[in-house]
């Protein structure tokens, strides 16, 4: 191995002198002798062994630069370096010639007039390593033919003169010039290593990105490319600058690049690859200096989207419920599940209506999990829970700096997160007219534009919306767009409240208790009657909460009517409980008892219904039945008693 700094000379007698100077001053510099015609291959060998900076003198630097780009420090002559060898030459002959490459020597032209008039001075022309030695020999021979008795010059001149048998004197360089060159070489080594670190860092960055990147110079030649770009375009791994048109067959793209214009998201074909191309102009000191091109394979984009979707699932954007999780055996629920199962096989938008707590989101998740989109994200948003001022940016995302408080890097919206999957918009009836208009465009165009941005982002999303409002009434009141309603309501499901499917109350309650982890529970017949007589305005959600409360407050395995009443907050005596028959069949309750209870409450139907464990509307229907004459009832008595119970509570005395 050689040192990182090497001194290259064509004068063999100079090797030991240079070594001593460098060693005596503590410089780790390798001194290398080379013949002129082998200079290119010898320098290449030095580079392979670790040389990073070279020192040379005379014509050697220009010969090396023809084949290598390493930094080269020139060992500089001073004018005084010539005086002593010239005087030595005149001691031998009065006809002396100075030959070599001296044009770049500082002040040489200024002081050359001080040389003797009979001194022949020959400045060598630029040559190549192959032609250099024959060229030098011809010039030395020409000097001899002119009667020159002694030649003065560097290593190449001395070697040629010796071959021709002509006396010669070598031009040496003083010790200080070697030390100055060594200091400059170590400075260049620091710069070289810093550039190398930066280059390696940039190369590592470019090699690690998921896009193909290549750089063009001002002439349109590829001067750098990362491995992915070389694979996509078929560029050799080790290559000199190559014309980009050889590997980029799209003429329109090449024309735009030649005009110095940027390119954004242009789809082109390169061989069998379908890629997305972006480019921009490289500028140095605000002047165009080339072009950078970024290539993305469409297959890799799809794979990346797949990974993102998997990450969405891991981050919670997934549907966990299936149709098997929906409890109920009644006609209404079975019909709704069957309809939802049919909808799952399509890609049409679905509108689910129903009161709060009827299980709209469970139905939405079940539809997603039975659809072809089940492996992709399920993103659920409660439109009523997000302030109107933020809802638009949350749904569609925003670019950096789009509004005060926005993230500096921008944000991806829910629609982009749900790409290839399903987005569930709960409480859709709560969104403002402005958001309704943007949502309508998304449904029509299948694309979004982030808030504050101008780039169109195509999306592939199925929408399932839900509401507990009557949207027809909202449309009539001017609160909801009719065109948006028809876009959302391609397919519809109406979920009935729990009070309209009382046959599902007990099975659902038993399932909730089983899932609670408190152990098995059973209900007496009278307890079931009370449960089925309730309104359950919170529907399944309220029933689930009640199940949890009941398991905590009731330790016994069999739960009776009194424990149920206490958990429901109903105050009722034994007689009341006795008269309310199984599954809330209010038609079989003793009419006299209903009238007596109503009378004791001075006609207050709400309090009476609460004590009986039924709704006010149910009580009203039963009273109408009691008042109607039939074969089994005494119509006059019922009519009279109904009149009696509507008396108002007597006012207090005084």
C-alpha cells in the first residue's frame, strides 16, 4: 500500500533526495519513479492502492490530468532554480539550451531577459504519455544539430540527452519547494476527504430511496445514477457520461427537459416498465447546470400503497366486526342482515339510517369485512364529533402553511387514508353545506384536493354513511343537499329501534352478559316481562350498559323482577310486578289495575307508565282499548272509570 499522498517523478536520480526531504520533515509521502510512456497505468495503480493526492513537476501534471481526475499539486520551480544549472552548463560549453515546460513558472517571462543572449530556450508543447518521450528526444536532437554543447532540463530531457550522448544538467528544486508542496498536498487531501464523505453520504441517500434518481449535465449526459435508475433504464453500472436519449425513449419528455422545464407526474414507458417521471433543473449560482430526474415504478407504488394499507390496519383503521357479531333473531334484524350481505358484494355507496345505538357502525364494518375491500383500510369518522372548522381539513387533508396551526409538513386526510378501502361517515346529516359540496365532488370525480393545495389526488374509496336524522325532512328544510343524498343513498338500510323488535331484547341481553365476564345469568318470567316493556331509547347501546350494571349489582345467578326494577330505576310494588305478564304483553294486564294506577297518580300518564314498566304511548293505546266496549268488558263501567281518572290532583287548602 502507498500513502494517500504520492510524489510522481520521471527523474530516477531524484527519488532518494525527495524521500529524505519528506521523511526528515515528518511527511508520510510515497515517492514513485515512472517512465513517461507508463505514467497513466502507474498512476492508476497508485489510485487503486489508495493514493488520493499527487505531487509532480514540469510536464508530468498535464500528462496525468489526461487520464485521471485526482488533485495534483505542482512542485513549482523558481527562477533562481535555473541560474545555478545554467551556470554549470556554461562551465562545460558556451552553447547551452534550456528545454522543458516552464511557461507556468511564476515570473519566468519577466526574468528570462536576464539569461545570456546565446542561451537557446525551447518551451515544450503539450503532448501525450505515448508521444512524450519521442517528442522530447526530437527536441534534444534538434538542439544538438544546432550546435548546442549542453542541455539543461528536467528528468525527461536528461534521460533523452544521455541516450544521445549529449552533456546535460538537471534542474533541481530547492528543499523549501518540496515542503511547500507537501503542505499544499495535505490541504488538498483534507478537501478531498471532505468531498469524499459528502459524496458517500449523498450516494448512500440516493441508493436507499425507493425511486430511481439520475443527474444530467448541461449537455444532457448522464453523470450520476443510483442502482434503481440503472436497473429501470438499463444503464451499465460503470459508465462514462452517456447521452440520456439512449436510455429514455420518450421524445416529448426529452424535449421538455431540453427546454429546461420541470416535469411533474408524467407517465412513460421504458422497455417493459411503466414509470412515473418527475424532473427539475439543477441550478448553481442561479444558473442552470443540469437536470435531476426521479423515476417511480408503478408496481412499486402499488406495493407501497399495500404496505401503507397494512400499516393502517395495524394503526387501528380496520373493521373488527362481522355479521356474526350482530345479535338478533327477529324478522326486522334478519331482513336487514340479509340486505347488508347482498350490498357487501357490490361497490356502491350505502346509507344506513336508524336511531342512536341501533348498531349502524357494526353493520358498516360487517359490510366492509364481507366485501372485496376487506384487506384494505376501514376508516370511521364521526362527523358530529369534529368541529365544523376542522372537518374539511380532516376529511381531505391539507398542505403545509395552509392555515394557522397547520402542521409544517401538512397532513393526509381521511379519504387518502382510506384509499382502496372503505370510509364510514357517521352522523352525515351534521355536516355543513360547504363540506357537503366538497363531498359531492369527491363522489362524482373520485379525486380530492387538499386544503390549501392545487394538486389533484385520485382516490378509490367506497363510502358508507349513517345518520339518525330523517334526511328527506332535512332536504325539505334546505339543510341537506338533495344531489348529495342521492349519491349517498344508492343502497339503503333502515335499522329498527329495539322497542320495535322486542323479541331480540332478551337474546341480546343474554349475549352481552356472557361477554361481560361476570358469569352466566338467568331471568325470571316476570323480570323478562319488565325488560321487554321498556322503551330502550338508547337501543342496543343502552341495553349493553344495562347488562354491565346488572352484573355488577346482582350477584345471584337468577335475577328476579325486583332486581331488574332496581337496576332500571323503577319503583313498583309486588302487585304491579305480578300484573305485568311475560314479554311486556300489556294487552293481558288487568284493565282495572291500569285504571287504579292511573287514578292514584291523578291522571299522570308518564308516572303511571313508569310504574307499569311501559311507555306512555303504549299506555295510551291500552287505555283506548279499555275504553272501547266489548263482550268481555262492561263498556259503561270502563267509560265511567276513565272519566273518573282524568280528575286533576286537588289543590292544597288555603
